[in-house]
């Protein structure tokens, strides 16, 4: 557990990018083995819930939720500047969509799933 206490925001950001790239490849029906050299779609799909759980755990590891607050500010800044950015969704748009899912609280997630 002491090793987890020393996780930086960069670790969370990289894990979120990994999840973003995985979801983007699924959405575009691209090969998953280009970068990794293997792994079926089924096995990669099974990895997604664990990646989400790990990232959320790392965001909430401190009582003061300082890491979560940092990423909420990043998302808020992106959304504030969205009108000045080209309307086309690029890789930063995908990243921020995944980040918004990770930052949702349980009540919002359940409401969206039941809709």
C-alpha cells in the first residue's frame, strides 16, 4: 500500500490515456495488436472495468481528494475553452470524455445507466 501512496498525477493521466486509446480503437474497429503485438478484442474488453477501477482508486487515494480535484479542474478548463477550440473532436476530446466518465459520482452514473 505504501507504493500506491506515491502515485503521481502523471500515472493517472497515462492510465487514462491508455483507456482512451483502447476505447477509441474499439469505436473505430481498429486492430488492437498494432501497438501491443497481441490480445483479442474479448480479452481487451475484460480489461476495461479493471482499468476504470484502478484509475478511480488512484484518484481517490487521499482523504482530501486532491488528485480528483486536479483532474476536475483539467476537465473544467477544457469545457470552458471548448467553444474556442475547433468543434471537431480530436484525441484531447476523447481523453476528456473518458475523464468525465471517471469523475462522475455514483448517483450520476446509475441515473445515466438507468435512462
